[in-house]
C-alpha cells in the first residue's frame, strides 16, 4: 500500500503521455509553448509501463492516461493493452479533448479501456472555437457518439468561464444527461500559462446557474473523488470540482507522472522527481524508492484556496490536469 507523508492512501496514478496538444485552450495552453520536450526525451510506452508495473504492485488501483492530448501519441491502444493485460481489473481511464476520438474509440475499448472523460466547454461552434482557438466542436461530438457506441463509459468535463460559456452550464448538462453521461464542472484553476485576465466561475456560481433550471440536493464527496456531487430533483447526478475549497485536498489519493518521467506529487506545486534514469537503466528498485520519496513529500494541500488571484506555475498540459 502507498501512504503519503500525511497518512493519505495513494492508489491513483495519472500518466501524461505527451505535453503536446492540438488545441490551444485559453485556460491551459493559449499559445504554443516556446519549445516542446524533444521527442527523444519522452519515455517509450515500454519504459512508462515498467514504472506502471511497480506502481500497480505497490498499490495503484486506478490509472488515468492524459496529456496534453493523449491521442496525439501514436498507437495509444498498445499502451492501454500493456496495462490491461498486466492487471485486467485495474480501473483504466482516459481524459481527452475528443478531437481524434471517433477513429480510435473502439480500438481503445477492445484494448481494455473502461472510461473516457471528454472536455466539452461549449455546444456552440463559435464558442468552442473561441476557447480551443480551433474549429473543434463537430469532431469532438462525433468522438463522444463513437465512444458511447463502442460501449465506453463517458463523462463530460466543463470549465465554466465568465463571459464566455457561463450561459451554457445547463445546456451542456442537458446534452450529457440525454446520453446517460455524468458531467463534472471544473473550477478554473489560475495558472501563469493561461490567457491573462481569464476568470472562472466558482462552484457556488456554477450551482446557482443549475438552480435556475433544477431543484438540487447535496450528495457530497464520494470516496477520494475531488468532485462534490449533487442530485437534480429528477435524479440526475452531477459533480463540481472545487480546488479552491479547503476540504478538496483532504482525501487526495493521486500522483502524476509526466511523459518525461517526472513524478509530480501535487497539481499546484513545481516540485517533482524524475524516475527517468532509473527506468532507462532498468533499475526498478530505485524507481520504487523515488516513488516513496515523492509520496513522503506530497504537500498537504494546494494553494488555490489562499488569496484571491493565487496562480500556479505548473502547466496543466504537462501534468495532465
Ligand atoms: N487534452 C485533454 C483534455 O483537454 O481533456 C487532457 C488534458 S487536460 C490538461 C485535462 C483536463 O484539465 C481537462 O478537462 C481540462 O479542461 C482541464 N484543465 C486544463 N486547464 C485547466 C485549468 N486552468 N483549470 C481547470 N481545469 C483545467
Ligand atoms: Fe489541450 Fe486539454 Fe490543455 Fe485544452 S485542456 S489545451 S485540449 S491539454
């Protein structure tokens, strides 16, 4: 079992397989970074998997593949199969912008993927364009339909932004609800890479928009999920991820691995340790020791709850959100 320095059990590994992306979302990567990580610095699927095996053996029960845009990494289904074949009952999920999903959804399902989270910030083509800075909506929605047809469980992620998509909070919920998908609203997390001046809606503001249409009841946090859940009067459950709240970090069960091999203990902070050399040398014991040290030093909480305007210098496209 993996326990961090604050007594929390860590059983969830998020792996960012690339920091590259085909969108330029205002809240994440509004401009192409000055330089990408050179391809030769990326760990191969075999190298990433050699660490995944250690992590699973030590107590990881849930793995999410993310990015950047993870579907930019060729043959991602091969990596999915490696993990699934090693531990078929692992809870294996993917977070994607959905743009390249339609053509690969079935292959990913066949490889052992169970669940997909797709980011849908708007159902209006011009607003989706404004956020992602690309004409994306049609392909994303087709990706969702193909995933559902393939039998994948799909969740929708939406980041509500002031003056941009706040009027669509209920519409995106209705879209998800009509297809049996859960929606999770994510509070915009301030970071230095995002477009200047961007403002997100707080969980409270998101909730009041939903209340204009529905009577809602509190359900609460479930397990270690960062989402606080609610139920509409007609029985639809949705969640709000509210990192600005104090209790968000109390049950944090996750650790992040980047495509270059950095183990990141918290989304907010810059601290990281590399397993790259250990993995390249096939030194699994050393990789395991680095994992344990990162856990010992995992911060107790993020700092988005502190002063107004506190920004993280960590890039979401690097950590995978
Ligand atoms: N490219 C994929 C996608 O967009 O779903 C996966 C990576 S993305 C970094 C993972 C999640 O982080 C997405 O749901 C995205 O909306 C969210 N995200 C990115 N930047 C964010 C920010 N500044 N605040 C809140 N959520 C953010
Ligand atoms: Fe790309 Fe996802 Fe970041 Fe948007 S949120 S720029 S799709 S990594």
